[in-house]
């Protein structure tokens, strides 16, 4: 599945890490928040694990083993 992912999904991941927020990442990239959520969900499916802790005021990146 990872070979089916597009570079924009990884750009979205980087924006979320930098902004620590799905909504701020969406603003930065010119997307709506649901697009950011979809990109991250696809990356999580490809990895087989969650990438972020979703918090009420942003996200924390999980440490991957």
C-alpha cells in the first residue's frame, strides 16, 4: 500500500508535525481539515499504527518503534 501513497500525504504529515495541529496544517497547505485528516488516516493505514495522539488542543506525534 505504501507505494500507492502520494508525496502530498507526506507533505501533510510534515505540516502536522510542524504546526502540531490538523487545522493549522490545513491552513498552511491550503486544504480543508478533512483532507488533512484523510491523508493522515491513509498514512496510518499504510504504517499499521497511529502517528499522532489527537488532543483537544492539537496533536502530539507518537514515537514509532
